[in-house]
C-alpha cells in the first residue's frame, strides 16, 4: 500500500510548471492538521493541545462515536473545529482490527455509506458541506476505484487521500479536489520528522496536509510530546504559516488558484 500512497502523493505535488499560491496575509505556506477515526486520545490529548495553541483542525469521524463522545464532538464543531466524513464502518482491506472489507463493497454502496454518514454528521453540527477522508487511504471498493462515482454524486466537496512526507502540494491548477494528498504518519513519527515536513512545505510555499491517528495513545500513535513540539513550531511561526481546517484551506485554494 505504501507504493500506492507514494504515487498518489507525487501526482499532486510539485511540478516544473507549478505556480506559488498567494496565501492569506502573504504567509509562506499552509498546514492542515487532520485526525482520523474519532479516537479518545484525540479528544483527551490532541484537542487540549490544539486549543492552547489557538489552532483549529479537522477530525474525520466514523460512526464509532457514542452518547458520551457525541456531545464533545458537537461542542468542538461549535468552536470552529471541522467534523469530516470517514464513512460509517471504515471499510478498507481487512485486518484483525478492521473487519469491514472494502472488497465486499461496490462503488455505489461506498457512496451510499458516505451519504448516510453525512446525515449522521449533520445531526451533530448542522453543516451540509462535508469533506471526506478515504479509510486506510484506499480509493477502491470491490477492487475498483470509486472516486469518479463519488464525484458524480457530489456527496462531498473535497477528499483527502494518502501520501508520505514528499506529499507537498504546489501544483494547485492540477490538484484533484477528491484526491488531495497528505502526509500519512507511521507509528511514533518523531517531532523532528514532523517539523522537517513543515519546513519543506514552507520552502516550497505550498500546502501540507498531515494525517494523524492516535495522539499519546490508541494506535498509529504520535506521542503527545511530538504533537506538542509540532504545535510549538507552528505557534512560533504563526506569522508565516497559515494553519487551517481542510475545508477552509481547500475553499481558499479553489477560489484563488490561477490568480
């Protein structure tokens, strides 16, 4: 899967003909912090750290939320955090921890599940425009790519795909809004690696989307210290880096690319 993610990332990254985006307040770059799977460690650790730093982020939720966490997610939405769609059941290639197999889906079944999750999220935050993140960064259902089916139904405005630390977006004219690459972290990614990615985004005056899972717990875990160090760097560089939600950043890109 790493090879697939790398190709997805490279397809939307820097090219010889890329033009620099003029970011708000003439900042150097944009960073988007995203968090998958509605994990407890995100609410307990990531959110307090984000609030202290003064940043908003995007949380891609599944139906794995309950009467205890729903009020907490609803409160975050009221405070300006984005709740994105990550499907109801997180279908992707099956593992012991993820028994719902995307191989058993058709493209239309996948889109139907995304649309049902949109209704679920509307009940939480009242929003009708929704962004999406592909479970396991996989864009296939039943072995076939379902991105064009998703595009035809207009179920979501933008979709985050996978990638690695080379996935720095600079070619905005050719960016597929339903295949936006991101830096998908591995377990225990270091603070140094996170900050190095941001510095590379700055150097190329582009946009970088980071895909987190657990923060100080759960799985595919980034330590709370590494997460805090990244936020500290972003705070120290607030004047030159725009930290935005996925929806905010992509709305800006779509309005301003080609200008």
